[in-house]
């Protein structure tokens, strides 16, 4: 068990560019979550997958954001036409079913210039 | 939806003295509550969780928290602070999602500073 991994760890991009982040959950976990954390705040929920199905999306997830989990294993989060307000830490977490204990990855820090 | 309020944004203690980080919750039913810790440049780590079993919950690194329904509180404590405890601490409540998933709702965090 190597934990949840995320790539890249850091991404600097210019406004208007597209970016894609990857999350590899703990292998036996069927649930996967994305959160966003801005400076000085706690993480905020973005979206949730059970296996390959995306079952919940926050209103924070605008049309420019899309997430996939094509084979129920790794997940990608894409942001199109990035804006400076998208600058944040993007966190991925995974869990088994039940009590909600989620294990977090180290995050991808996005800076939009 | 359930929510949490962390009453202090910053707490400073001396090494070897007790730690108290305060959290109140708002819930229409018996909540699942957690404390997570975030060290600089590291991922969030679960310290402890309450899921309606014992009201006094013991976690890792000597931390514990007590669920008090009458006060709607879930304060985090440690008898003796260590320099390595300096970090950001988040009180978290679970909201059940469609399809059985769990949306964690985080407080705004308490930055703990430990001084010599």
C-alpha cells in the first residue's frame, strides 16, 4: 500500500491554458474524491466517484472543470481555459465503503499566472 | 447540511503544556466527526474519528477528542505539546452523498504553534 499519489505536484500555467491532473487512489478503494483548497481555508468538496461512475458534483465545479475515472482506478481532473481564480491546491482522496474515512494524497498545487 | 466551526484560527502553546483546539458542530442527526492534521508540504492525515460509539475518542500521537452532544462540541486535546505538533488542524464533519459516498466538510482550520 503506497497511499494515494497525485501528479504533478506543482503546475504553473498561463491564464487560458488547459491543465490536467492525475490521481492514483489506494488500490482496493472504490470511492474517489476531489477537493480544492485555497490559501487559509479548509478543503472544499468538488466531486465524487464510486468505481467509474461520477455520482456527485459540487456547484464549485464549473463547466470548465471535468473529471473522469475511466476504469474505476485512477482519475483525472481537467481544467479548461484556466483563470487566476483557479489557483489552489487540488486534493484527491480515496476510501472503501462505509464510515467515510478518506485517505488524502499530497495534492497538486496549481498556479495560474 | 452539517457543518463545523473552529473557534480559533491560531493557537500558541509552550512545549510540554496542554493543547486545546475547539470545534463546534451543527447537525440535525448524530454526526460522524473527524480531526485531520496538515503539516507544511504534506498531505492531510487523519488524527481520529467519532462515529457514535464511545464519546471519548483516542487518536494518534497522543491526541484525543470528546464528543459532547449537549454542547455540540468536539474539541481536540493533548496533555503535553511537542514541537512536532506544530501544524494546521481541521475539524471535519461527514455529509452523506447520493449513492452512499461521504462528503467531508472542513472547518476553516486552526494553526497550532508550539514554542520552546
